């Protein structure tokens, strides 16, 4: 969305609609690409927890292992 008046109109309507949200979302504004940016606190489980059934185990990628090895050698 590139027109300033259109952006202001969408921004105003969105802020009005979000007034009733108890989590108090924050509307940042439009990016250079014309996208409306906003943040909102997560209310439930994260996407990773939902997809894995709640068993989110951090795993090291080969890249992470390689970097850890390089750091150990450089010490």
C-alpha cells in the first residue's frame, strides 16, 4: 500500500478494531514495502510447541557443532 491517505485510513481502522483486545497489540506502522507492522504478545503455546506436541528440544545443527569446534580450537 503506497498511498499515504490509504495507509492512514487502514491504520486508523485497525487501531480502532484493536482497542478491545486485552493483550494490547502495538501497531508500529507501514514498512517501506507497504506492509503494516504490528506486535502482539503470545497468549498460548508457541508454534514450535504446537507442531511438536509440546516437546521442544533444542538441537544443534551441523553448522552450530562446527562453530563450537572452531571456537574450542581457537582457545
